[in-house]
C-alpha cells in the first residue's frame, strides 16, 4: 500500500498544474448556453486565478533540480496533450457556432475572444515550454500550437533573438522603461517577424546556405499556418475563418502582454564594443504567486528560465528580492494593469528605479537605456 502511494505521489504533485483543463467545460457552456456565460473563460483565467493567488499566497520553495526524468511524466503530459485538446476546442467551436443559430454576433465574438484565452494564456505558454526541449516530438507540438494562433515566427524570435539579447536594444520584446503597452504592442508586431527572419537567414548563411533553402523553418511556419486557416474556412466558411482570426488575435495580444511585463525596464549593462554582461536572474521580473504559477506552469519563475533555458518547468527555481526583482501581483493581474499605461507606470516605474539603485548604483545616466539605445558605460569616453 505504501509503495502504491509513493508511485502516485508524482501525479498528486503535478495535478495543480492541470488547472488549465478547467477552461474546457467553460468553453462548452459558453457555446451551448450563450448569454453572460461567454465571458466565463477570461473570468476564470484572470479574475478567479488572481483571487486564488490571494487565498493561496506565495510558493518560495525550490524543487530538487536533480529530479529524475520519469518523475516529471505527469508534468510533461499536460503540455503534450494540449495540442489535440486546443485543436478540438477551436475547430469544434467553429463548427458549432456556424451550424447553430442561437448566438448573436456579439456573443460569438466574445466567445472566440475567450477561446483565445485558451490558445494564448495556455497554448502559447505550453508551446514555449515545448520549444525549449530537445526531442523532436515536443518541438513539433510547440510548432503546431503556434500555427493555431498564426504566430509561428515566435519560435525563431524567442530561441535565437530573445534569449540571446534580452535586456538589450537588440531584443524587440524587452519593453523599454516608460514605454506603454499599446505602443510596445504595435512595435513588436512590426519588428519581431523580420527579426526572426534575419536570425534564420544568418544561421543558414553560417552553414553556407541561401535564405530560401528548404531547411529554413519559415517554410514550415507558412505551410502549417495556411493549413490552419484552410481548415477553419472548410469547416465554417468565411464566418469560421473570421472567428478563427478573432481567437488568434486574442491569443497574440495575451502573449505580448506577458512579454511586456516580463522584462519591463530591465536592462543588461553595456560593456562596450556591442557587448553586454551575461544574463542574470536580475534581468527578469518574477512572481511567486502560487495559483498563477499553476496555471502558467511556472512561467513566472522567469529569471531561472532565462538563466537555465533548458530546465523543465517543474524544476524552475525561485529567487529572493536580493537576487531578482519581484512583481507585486501575479501575471494575470499585472497584465490587466498593463492595459492602463498611466496606472502601470505609477506602480512599476518606482520599482524599476529601485532595481537600478539596487543592482547598478554605478550607472548615473539611464537616458540611453530608456530610449533603447546602446549606452556608454559610466566613465567611458
């Protein structure tokens, strides 16, 4: 009996990270019942999880990084089954709402905004975890999830640009100090796809291959995204295609809200000659709030993710305030705050200034950093 209980312990430990499954019945209820129930998905992911953060508090314990791979099975499983779940939800909902007539246009739009909560708040976060792994199955599942939101270039941009240049002007998704979210959002929509293309082009050039070589993943991105669009049209016609675009747009918006808060105002020290200090835990905002880390599979332990990008999510470490900056609330609440730039600046700008004094007291002129320019170190000529 004791041995059986021991075998079940990894499952019990992993179950809180399956919180995302609660969104699926809410999607069904919204589609079938309509009315006010179409807002249940965003309420669950943002309001309920924020309330649970308040009730459950912080988790500042660190797991053993030497945990055996077999003990992580139940953690990995939720990320690996998410593509078929999300696929069925998106296309099943398109079929349902285009073959039934009980939902108004507004209800359909709000419902598919909520479906974007599934594909953005959950799907892209899981894709992010999968793309960082070495085995081909997980990386393919990550690609498939990104194709469902028409954001496949995120893989190239994230792995080849963001992780290398985070906290510098060469990283489009590091939000500048005092940069409001709305300005940031349109900037990354403009800058990230060409940045991802240049990264892949440069990688091919180092192998002596042209940019349009078949091994360029942009070919795969294009085929998968066209297939996703074609299937939406085949199932629901122009209405189905439009609703698919609503969920994809909602998902992208939620991803970039998360990107915005993760590194807002945090910069790596410029060492001269285009070189920067190594990435440290101090270069990402962290949140130790328990429930939102369950929902987002420890994405809020973001400092350790950048410090050890290949580390699986259940093994990510948390840091104290002496080592890394801490957000006052979990990601769901902070992303809502980011939508109101004056309020965001009132809360976060003093935090950024305190971070600067704590970690870089020797830097006196922060104006070049604020502009996203390459600054000169203090005292340099």
